C-alpha cells in the first residue's frame, strides 16, 4: 500500500516520478487566468485567519458544505470565522474522492507544512497553527505568491475597471507580473435592459464619452481596450453558454441598440444578433492589438432562483450545460479567419462531452503562423480534477499536439490554489510515465523532460508574449 499523499502522490511509475521531480516541480507558475482580486496583491494583504483566505469566496467549498447538510449561515452567512472553519473541518472527511479532499491537504502541506488530515479532531490545532503563520509577514499575499514560485498572474477585469491596483503593483516593482485580462461579458448582456443601460452609464464614465449610438459604444470599448493594452493586458476572456454567430446587418444592429437604449426589451432574435455582432467586434479588437482571446463555453448559471436572489452570482449554483457548441463556434471563428483577423485563441469547454469536439475544432484554424495558435484549454471548473484533466489531455493528445499545450491555470479565487498546478503536473507526468512503462512512447527522458517543462511553463510564456 502506498502512503497517502507522499512526495510521489499520483505518480505511479518511476518515469512519472523522475519527470515530475526533475522537470515539472522546478518550473515557475504561469497563471494566465484567475479571479483573485488585484487589490489584495496591491495592498499585500495579510489574512487574519485561515477562514478568510480559504472559505471566503470559495464556492467549491460552499457547495460541498451544503451537500453535507451545513446551514448557509456557516457558508456565506454571519457565523464567526471559527464556526465556519469548524463546519468545513466536519465536511472534509466527507469529501473523500472529491478533489477538495486532495486540494485541502495539498494546500495545508504546501503552504503551512501541515501533514495532519483535517477533521473535527484536528480542527482546533490546524486552525491555530495556520492562523499563527498567517499573521507573520511570511504569509502576506505577495509572500504566498512567491512561495508558490509564480511568474505571471492574469486577473479577470471588466472594461470599466480603473486598473489602479495593477498600476500600484507595477509601481512597487513586485517581481511577479500581475496583468489585467479583458472580460467584457457585461457589455453584451442585453437580456436585461435595465442592467445593460446601467452598465453603459458606468462605461460612459470610464471612457469619458457619451454612448448615444452603436458606433459610440464601439468607440468607448475600443478606447478602454487601448487603455487595458497600455496597462500590459494582452488577453481577453469571455464566459458564454455557446459562441454566437447569427447573420446581421449594420442597420439591424443600430436599430437594436436604439431600442434597448430607449428602455425597451429585446426579443430572442435581436439578442442573438446583437451578441453575435459584439463577439465579432471583440475578436476584431483583440486581433488589432495582437492579443489572445479565451472562450469559456458551456456553463449553465444561477440555477437556483431562491438562493440567487439571496446571495447573487458565483455562489455555487452553476452547473454543466448542454448547449450546442460546434456549428456557431466554427462559423464565428471562420468569419474572423476569412478576414485574416483571427487572434490566437484558447477554447475551454465545461461539458466533457465536448472534449473531442474542441480537440478537432482547434485543428480547423491552425494555420502555421504560431505553434499551437488554437489552444484546447485545460480542464476547467467542474473538470479541473484528475479525471477531467486526464480526459482533456487524452483528447488533445489524440486529436492535436499535446507538446504545444499552454497548460494549466488556477481559475482561482484563493491565493492558496496554486497547488492546482502541482495537481495538474503530477497528473500529466503520470500519464506520460504510464505510456513509457507500456512501451507506447520512448523512454527518452530528454524529449519527455523538455515536453513536460514546456507544458508546465515555457509554452505559455512563449505563446502569450506578455512583456
Ligand atoms: Zn474563470
């Protein structure tokens, strides 16, 4: 029997162990998509206790706690930090075989040097040990990032964001690059007339321009895009059920825009046309400044109306959708490609059903201009666990070039989540190790070691070309 989570955790063969320890483990982390607040990096925030860094904002954990019968008061409510931690400690032993069990213990081990298993019996001592450490300057946000050997972080930012915190971080000469990423979802959310118009009010303010026509909207967004570019941004991101690629005319878009600006609701057809137009225009903007575009496809969001009304979005009530992806995605990418304006693109699917679909879709638009121009994004959200990552890596290997993969990202809301890169790296090395043991790929450690180092770090660094 193997020991639980020792240094060879998930590494079943000698080749896998060699690949991980000699090649993967030493590589810095290039975290090109996450949701950590740049303000906390700018302030070099110091967390008062483990609940604040671990349980505030982590809807993965809240979902598990609710499934374990824990009252909302201890997830997002007004219970004390200790009470919340205690409920999490009660939940952890019930999470066996869920990735949370692994992540929890990897994080305790990696950042706090704690080997004990979290349970009601150990809750108090782990609480005290973590809190004591968190209060030392060794555990400020920036020092946690340093401990994890992070090279680059891309946050997720709205076009109206001031990026003042990114600026502050830069002025401090923090050696880790913390860059913004452009996420304009709200600029195309026209299902709700009121929130869309309210959003345009904030955009008017940010851009210092009056948005009285569709052309003015494009101007305002383009000036924010330039502002993001000047702040070091080279990457956009869109969260979509599916890509939209409906045909439309300029006159139709102008009419739709005027209708919504007058406070009228749009019909389904108008929504689809408007979104198709926005998506295309964003693609053009990204291409004009040499950015990479990312598409996170397939989440079915805010399924629980009662709790959405009470707690808002991103609180753990989203799931995998079964939207039609292929046809409209192909049409959207093809339109940009026909005009020679298709940027480097990363496609992420949330439904594992779509792994092979994405694996083949990227091949349609590889054009030899950049290695791995079209990327199949790593296992994401509900799929960023061993099984989901293996399936993504296998689909990419079967249908494309794994060696050109830009690898893992945390998609994190917590500064302790960098261990997800470790989890990914171990999984990758294990798959390769098994292939070697089975005689399916050569035992060429130079070739394999280089491939692992590339997927862990070099490919992303080369691909995104941040300055
Ligand atoms: Zn994300």
